[in-house]
C-alpha cells in the first residue's frame, strides 16, 4: 500500500475508534451532508513526498490535513479539546504495516466560517509525518 494511504487509513481508524459512541462524527472522502450534527472531524487532503535515496528503504514525508468543525463559537474550548485529541492520536502513530513514522510538525489554526447561516468555527490541523523506515513496494 502507498505510504500516504497507509497513514491515512491508520489515522482514520484511530479517530473512528476514539470517537465511537461520542456523538462526534468522523468523515472522509466527502464532507458530511447538510444536517450532520456538530462537532465533526473531516480528513481532508494529503500529499506524499518520497525520497528513494536509499536502496533498502523508503524515506520521505506525508502531509495530512484534518478539519474540525463546531457550530457553537461559545464552545471553542470543546473544539480545542478535540483538536488536542487529534494531535495526540497523530503523535501516537509510530508504525503501520509497511512503514515507521515520526510526526515532525503540526500547524493548527481556528478560522471563523461564515459559509452557512450559522456561524461556525473551522479548525485546521496540518500534520507533517516523516517516513522513518519502510519497504520499497
């Protein structure tokens, strides 16, 4: 499996396990439909930069964006807690089936979102993972 897909799947499964039965939805591929309860998490775009400079293993970086939306600006603390939990989960991903990982950087921002009639908080986490070992496919 490609490095970015393997990491994406590991992060998605860990988030779904964490938020099972909490009322916080975790979505991928498409944003959830109108009427989905807030808060929710959406795994957005990702990118991989492979470096084949080593004959025996793959190194490189995978960049993953995670979005957290909340519909109550007065509950920013709840959104911050969820974002902190997502970061903790990301930091905990060390090994997947074919790769070893180290989180390098996390960029976090909260942006007011006025694209709906209800003011929203839109949290964005840009995660940079380093591939610290893996087998060439």
